[in-house]
């Protein structure tokens, strides 16, 4: 396998679009849970439409654009169009207070803000006098008020209708591997948030390293509910684009239980807290049932733990143990898998340490959690356990082409 030296993000995107043109690229759900999806060909057309509107608003190569929103399709669409144009995306957590938004917008020198809805718009209106460089606010959802400063996404797209394709093609070709693709602000545990600059080269390298550090299969679906303002979710969405995998979006953090059922993903990313909450909910539910249900559950966990231990140690699983495990899966573990959509092969945990006991429990239930390590400065990825080489309580070996030393 060879590491490809992409000129820019757009070159990597075009490769995926040409290879998987008619396959599903993104999927999301309306308020009633009805799915909507687009293929790679349509996605690329929409990327060009967004790029034209950025050009119409006078956004230059090297400018910064803020996105104040929860994770959604338009977040990724806008981000990809920004990168293709040589514009840096700067995400802002949807939970941030107006003062936090003020700081990041000004510190990053943002010229536009894409806001999720009217609730996020209110924050921007509260600090409007403090962010004079912002030319427009574009709403992902909702109707814009009677104010020239604010437009909705459809109005934004209308701005670029008269822009010729050749103008954006020219801009796409100007972008280099060293151009800034995004600035990701850290949590600021040692003071105010720090902006980490990530180049096109950083992102295209990391996508390839992720691709060759896991066992991915064509046609797999990825599910995302973590905030895209954080580098972990953003890196995995970019990796899914490199892989040609369909990305499904949760409607909100409050609906992820139902959204897992709707998305039925093959893999997803999470932080330990989510796995801890699922584990606690399973235990509390079985405790409430008590009786024979509890005894069956405890027996199944014992069987699952033994199968997990033998798998990790690469020891044979006897016929009797295999039959017991099949019964445990039918009676208990299948319900846990179904809660995650029924198709999950494995998932990634990052951003904090995962309790090894919880990882062992899920593995015994047939769900492999691969723990990894990274930081914002390296696109959230330096180490990861592999599907065929993993342990619990460790972050695994370096990713493909990642060099490490102890100093």
C-alpha cells in the first residue's frame, strides 16, 4: 500500500465521487424519522453550488468561516465546500454561550457564520456589535428575520446561481496541501480556547491512515452524533468520505436511541460516557426485572466473558462453549445489538479512557469497541486498536504511517 500525496482535499473528494458516483453518500432523518439521502454525484454538485455562493459573497482563499451548529448534513456540506475553495472552517459548539462565540469568531477572523437555527441566531444577534467582520449569517434551518444580515440556506444557494463553473474550478485548482483546511478550538483547560490549525495535508494524510488502520468494507454505513466542532467527529466524517462510506446523522443528542434504529450503522464513533450510560441502563433494567431474567442475563455475561477472553488470547472456542454462546446471543445479546441498530460490527471510543470492564462486557455481547488515542494537533488520530489485534485498557499501536518515539 502506498501513501498518496494529494494536492488538496478536493482531489481526494473527486477520487471518491468518481469511484462511487451512484452510491449513497449521506443520509439524515426528518422530525418523524423519515430518511432522506443523496448519492456522491449529487453531493459533489451541491458542494459546487455552495462554493459558488461563497464566491458570490466575496469569500477569498484563506478566509475563515464559522459554523455554529449541532452535527448535521449541512455542516459537512458547507465544510467540504469551504475546504475545496481554500477556505478554513471554524466550528463552534452549539452549546457555547454568546461570549464564547464572540471570542472564537473574532479570534479566528471569521467572515461568515453558518448558524443551525433561530436559537443559535439569537446568540449572534446578542453579540452583533462585537463581530463587525461578519458579513452574513446563514441559517441551516428556519426562516430568516427581516434583516439583510441574515439569510436562510436556500437564499444563500440562490446567490451563486449565476456564477460560472469555470470560476470555482479555477479556485479548486489553486488550493495547495499547505493551505489551512480548518481551525479547531480546543476546550481551553489551561485558559481560553486555543485554535489548532489543520492543513489539507494533515487531513488527507489522516484519512488514509485511518483507512489502512482498520478493516473497512465497501457499502458500510457510519453513524455520527458527536459534535463536528470537535476534531474526533470531523476526522471520522472525512475518513468516511475517503472510504466512500455513507454517513448517517443523528437528529439530536436526545434522539440517538431512536436514531440508532433508523440508521442501523455498521460502525460508529463515540466517547466513553455514551458506552457507560448504555451499560448502566442495561444493568438497571435487568435489576428491575430480577428473577429468572436476571439469572439468564448473568449466565449469558459469564459465557460472553469467556468467549471474549479466549478470542483475545487467540485460543480455540470449544463446541460446547460455542453452543452456549449462540444461546446467550439469542436470549440476551441480540437485544443489545438491536438497540444499536442490529448491524454494528465494531465501534471506536476516543477522547477519554474507557473502563476496560465495560469494553469487555460489550465484546462478550458481540460488539467490539476499539479504543484509540489522538489529539487535535494530529487530527485526533495517532493510535488505534485493530479488529484482529486489540486489548482493553490500551490505545493500541500507531496508525498506518504514523511514527512515534519515547522522549
